[in-house]
C-alpha cells in the first residue's frame, strides 16, 4: 500500500498514517505531520491537509510571537534521596514555613536520637565487657577446680583419673580462651 504523502508510513491500524521524522525536518513540518495524522480519521484528505497546514503555521507564529500563555512547556523531573534524621535545607525551610519552630524541633529530635544511639552503644559495650569479665572469672575458677581435683586424685593414687581431669580441663580452658580471643577481634 502506498501513501499519498511520501513522508508518511501507511499501514497502522484503521488505515491511519503516522508521521515520519527525518533528521532534517523543521519543527513546523513535524507539527504539520502530527496535525495531519490527528485529523485523518475526522476529515476528508483535502480538509485534513488544509487543517494541518493552517494549524502548524498558526502554532509556530503564536509560539514565536511570545503570546502570553502560549509556547512550549518543559517538564523536568528531579529525584532526590535522603537518609538521616535531618532533612535537606529546602525541606526544612518548607517545614518552618508551615509550622513555625519546626526546624528547631527537628534538630532537637535529631539530637535526642543521636544521644539515645550513643547511650545504647555505650550500654552494649558495658554489657559485652561484663560478659567477658564474667567469662574470664568463671574460666579461672574452673581451672582452679580442675587443678585441685586432678591434684587430689593424683595424691590418692588415681593417676589415670587425674590425667583425664587435667586433659579435659586443659582442652576446655583453651577452648574458652580461644573463643574469647576470636570475639575480641
């Protein structure tokens, strides 16, 4: 199927023509092609051509004249990401405009949040240190008990039992100290 218009492709659903956009096309030509494609189903071919020609000429003239309320619009999308308790300055200023004193409240909230985080970290460190100290003390007491048990068994002539107590105790204590050392790193 060939088109009456060499600058158009034919074969879209419903027999509509779609504008082709060569690189050297002027804006008025593109506008004319779009207007023609829009009018194809509504007007006879000769009326659609006249409509497209008139529309594109008037559109470009109005746009170039700077007529109020007429021209091209540019849409710009800005995407911003934020992390943290204090919003960006523009957002904070907007809060302040809506609720006077909001900026101070946001800063106070952020300071309280930071203080709570620091206190939580400090409490966790103290807890970890207490656990380690308790583990070391428990390990030392176990070592003393194992040595005492092995010594008593050896003194009463139970050398095999004494060696078993010393061996199990030594392995257990070494395991405790190795685990504590790994956790420190």
